[in-house]
């Protein structure tokens, strides 16, 4: 048995003609995908744009745009990349620049919200739950592993899917653990053995284990593994 805390509306669904995803109906995605962007014409969006995609999807959801055609989605993301959320060479978007960019965008759109990049590990899960209860998706990072060179390639965070019985399983179409990557939390699933975060990444629905995630960030001691906290202005 499990309990769930989730957003109140459908998460961002990009309508992509001919797409056959692994976790969504044909012709749709679960959130955006940085891989849709041209590696040459779009600068660093394709290799380094995961934070940009997360911010774009959060903005679309918060402004009521749960369904959007792929061509319009690409135009929207490019407009953010050329303005408040520039993706930098080698660095992509860090948490501080994302928070500053989102503050600027909230102001431009007349939205009564503020954004900040968090550093506290102790408050991480309560803040995620707070945002989901307030119907705001959560950008979370599995930051870079800055352990010794000997162990650097051995650690990361597993992405899971759910089978027909609702169990969490490693997907057969991808392998390897993920690190140095931003994803977007859309729900929290409480099971008897663990807490799982439902996330959007690369246009698919995955889950990450809270126990595995906190184990990873404790191991690497990275300040870059946290969330973009969005709250209404007081």
C-alpha cells in the first residue's frame, strides 16, 4: 500500500506528433526534453539544458499551460534561454542563476512568487512536500560527484519506473546512475519501505528513491544538490 501527495492538475504534456515515449501515450511527453534541441543551432541547451527545461516546465504549469504543441514549446524554451535563463558553456544553469532568473520572470509576468536556491539538507523533503501541496512543481538537482577520482564514476541516483503491479523497477531501456542533472518533482509517493519522488526527465516519468538520493548527496557533500524553492511573497 502507498499514499501519494501530488500536483492538483495534469503535469506539462508536450504534444509531439509521431513520438513514442516509454512512459506516456503516443504523441505525448511527460514534461520537456533537452534532447529536442539542435546541438549546434541552440547553443548549449541539448547537452546542458536540464535546469532550463525544469524551469520552463514549472513556468508553464504555474501559468496553466498543461498542454502545449512541441513547436510552441521549443519557441518558449528558446525565449527563456535568450533572456533570463541563459545556459552557459560547461556550466549550464546553476541553482543561484536559476533562482535569479525565475525571480525576474515572475516579476515580468506579474506573478506573486519568489524563488531561492536552498542549501539545507534537513529541510529538503518538508520543502518539497510544501511546494507540492501548494501546487508548484519542484526543480531538484542530483549534483556533480566531487568525491575522489577513484570513486567519482561509481555513484549516482537510480531512475525507476512502475510496473503493472505498482512496484518500482529499473527500466529496461536505460542503464547507469544519474548525476549532475536537474529533474522536476511532480509527486511524492510514500511506501512502507521508502519515499519515492515522481519526476519528469527527458520527457519521461521516472521515480527516484529518497533514501538513495539522500545517501548520494551525503556521500558527495555537494552544495549543488538541493531544490529551487518557490513560495508566494509574504
